C-alpha cells in the first residue's frame, strides 16, 4: 500500500485546500478552485490522465461550537455548508473528479490508518499539553496566557489536557535537507523562504489529539481522544485516492496518482502543508507531494476577504449577472498568480466590457455574421494572400508558443494578455481590410476573393484563440466552437484534438452555425445589480437562520433594516446587538465583569477617510488594528472632516457583527461620546501614545 510507482509522467494529480465549513463559500474559495480547474482542463487537453480533488474540512472545536451556537448538530451544520460548496462548484462549471468530506467513512478509515502507522513506527507518544490554543485557526500557540494568535490576532485559550504527541522535532534536519534537494517543493520563493526560516528556528513536538471536545475522528484504540483537526484535514489528499481502503480499485487509484503533483493552497496555511504534512508522510513511510503552491489572498477593495471582517463577495453574484466565464476570465487575467489580487465590481465590469464584450465577443459576432451574410455560412476557399495575412498567421503561431509556455509556468495573467493581444491583431486586420466595403476600383470578383481571404484568415485566427482559451472560459468557447462549425469542444478536448494547436485547422466548406451573443455588454446598472444581489442573498441567509431558530453566520448577517437610508443616531456605526439595545433602554440595569469582557475594545488608526456618496452622515473609514485592516462606516460626517481623521487613533468595538449600509459593509463601531442636546459625537482618544491593536480593559 505504501509503495508507489516512480513513473507518473502521463498522470497528473492536483488538489485544492479543503474548505472549512465554518462559513459559506466566497470569491476567495472560488478563485483557488477555478485555478485548479483551469490547470486540470489544460492537462486533460494534453492527453494526460488527470485527477482533480477538492472537498470540505468538517471537524474540529470551532465547528462544534458554531453548530451549537446555530442550534444544530455538528453533522447537520457541516452537511449544509458542504452542500453549498458542492453546488457552487457545479454552478461554476468545475470539473472535479472527486469531492471529499472529512466526515465520510472512507476518510475516517484512512486517517486512523495514518495515525496507527505513525504510532507503530514510533513517531507518536502519549503526553499532556499545557498552553495556548487558537480555536479559530485550530492552532497550538507557543505564547503566554492571553496572547493573541500570531496568525489571526484573535485571543487564544488556555488549554490543559492529555494528548498524543507527534515527534515533529525528529524531522527538522530531514525537512531542511528535503527543501534543499527539491527547491521546487515550495512555491513561490517567498513562501519557501518563510517555511525554511520557521523550521530553522527549531521544531517542537506537536500535539495530535484532543480530549476537550468530541467532534472529530477517534484515535484508534483510545476513543476518548479525537485526532487533531489538521492531521485529519491534511490526510484528505491520500484518503480520497483510497489510502486505508481494502478495495483493490481504491488501492489501484492510490498507486496511480500518489504523490500529488500540485497541492494548491492559500499562503496562510503554508506551514501546515510544508512542515506538518511532509513530516507526517515521512513518518508513515509515504512519498511526499511534488509541489505545494501557495496563491495570494483575494482582496476586496484592498482588504482580505474574510468571514471575520465580513467583506466577502460570493461567486454566485457575479455568475448571475455576468456569467461564470466572465468571473473565471477576470480572476485569471486580473490577478498575478501567487500574489495578492484585488477585486472590485468596477474593475470586473471594466475588464468584462473591454476584453470580452467589446473584444473577443464582438470579434466573433462580426466574423460569423459576415460569413453567413456573404458566404451563406460556409467557410470559403482562400486564394492567395499578402503581407497582412502572413503577419496575422505569424502572430498566431508565435502566440500559440508563448501562451502555452506562460500557461505551463502558471503565468495565467501574462498568458491571457498574450492571447488577447492576438484578439486585438485580428480585430485590427479585419478593420484594415474592411471586407464589408468594396472600393470603387475593385471588381466584384476581386472583392469576392478579398472577402474570402480576409474572413477565412480571421476565422482561423479566432479558432486558435478559442482553442487556447477553452480551459479558462469553457462555456463561451464551446459556443464559439459550434458557431465555427467545429462541433463539441468538450469532446474535442477529451479526444485529444486540442493536444496540438496549429494554424490551419478550419477547412474550406465548413458549415458555420448561426451567430449567437456571447458577452452582452454590461450596462451601467450591472454594479448596482450585483450589490443588490449580495444584499438580497444576505437577507435570505438571515431569514433562513431566523426561521430555523439559529444564529446567522456573522459573515453574511446584516442589520434588521436593509434600506439604504442613513442610520438614525449620528454615532451609530454598525448594528447594535439586542443585549446592548436593551441595556441602553434600561440604564439602571447592571452588568457583570463577564458581560463587559465580551466587548472587544481595540485601538485602531485611521488610514483612509472619505464621505459615502449620497449620504450626509456617513464616512467610510479604513482602520488598522495592527493584526488586520477593516472598513467601518461611521455616522460622523456632519461633525468631522474626513481628511483630518487620517492618522488619528480611535477606539473601536472589534467584535461587533457586521452591517451593510449604502451597499458597503461595516465591520465594527467607532466609540464616541454623545455630547449636548443633539447628541453630537466626540471620538474617544488618548493623551498617551497607545500602540495600534491594544485592547482596552
């Protein structure tokens, strides 16, 4: 079971991170999965047997607590969110070969085998852990009590419990040697340097079981322990292939595809995948994956999309308004893979109209329509050609070579820029030749020959663009392929017809299908429609949670009033929880120290301040909390000039549920005193120099 063939040249195995079910999928999840789908499609088109895995991570203390808060069992809670991921991947036309859930029996069986194998080989022992634990990241933290998590900044919890430990310290030298011998293992270079520095700083043995909660996979032979959620989650890459199964079919799949060629991950989980995971595999005697590739964060208006911050955008919103292909193209064209990328609705619509509606879509429409109008929808015989045709053909051939090299190097943005350079050249060639216009000095026969030559060369160049763009835009390119009279593009990819893309594939006599719109131009209301969809989806989520008697996910919750009017109190920044409202109305009510401790007051520094359009009272603030940046809407525009707030330190309520106003998400509340008969706000501040992120006690 542990012996794997060294030769996997004609097979390719790629995985996404499995997504934690503490929140519904958003655009950041979609980006990683779309990238994997694009790579998988490209490999299959090359004739390489490919396995593409994704799934959901469903165990752990955080899920157990979230389910209890929602009034549901952990199994029900996890199944509902996992179902949303699976439905979205289908909606985005993703070609996953398998979707693994860590609550499945096949996964539990494989994880327990992995644990037993490591224990039998002497790398797991019993002990006890006393220290700090971040429930949000399911991460052990080597820090004093009360310390914030170094990854997410949230308060850690003191934990003391009996555990099983993994001898991670025994693999420090072996890991460093492996990194040195396999420089391609961790990509990009920045992540590689971070991981090497972490390992060189010294590795301590890792607790790999918990006894303080039950939602997890039991340790074999000692079921009061559950296996550490990160060991559980990481094992999905082998359990999905059949590791731990007695079924010969499962065993054969594991032999064929392991080790993975690419684990695509978010950069924030590099340590788990590049330190813990290879150490686990070494301990079990299993081969290591060939590469772990970390992509950057997807930012929304330059802030990381995050459930805790509340600035998530769902992929369905873009797909409903502009189509899934538009989203796929935008993410790969706009973002330099491996680096952080910024998403805004404005840049999305601009790219859509410029590259897709006015560019590729308009070009295809013009050529196919002229083919029908002039040649009854049949590819004409092109006789003779001049410098313009030679230049177009030469450009197309060079683009094929450059695009494929850039794509293979995962330089997706550059590859699409190169390909759309060919779109521009085709458009320029067509405009210069103007086959729709006959010069007075040209005979009818000569004009007919010019039209045949120009349209056939333009159509062939479009075929090249379409074949290359298929992995990125499978739906739109399939429509174009049919319009060019070439049949089913998916079938062409499966049968190897896209393995070699060369000039000259569109033959005379080919019957074109009727022209059909590809990318209707996005009108001015497209952004407003997407914002409204986000708002409606959030309202539905809150209503569904309310009907179920559960607590809605704070990432998608809003204030009860979802109109676009200004908030009533000038100092109100976000929705006020009911307990706080009640306390305000009953000024004589007493609270305990525990009640006060639930309010997370933090020092923040204002980075950006600007007025919210069409609002007299609201300012949009971007503040720095030290561990993250947030957007907050403050109803203080009538009392503070925006430019005078920049650089000022303020106090905010950091753990307040987000609220959407004027189409913008507010994630916190600025603390202000209410002064005078009209309740004018006066911002809380400090005489001393207080560090950003400090907590008020």
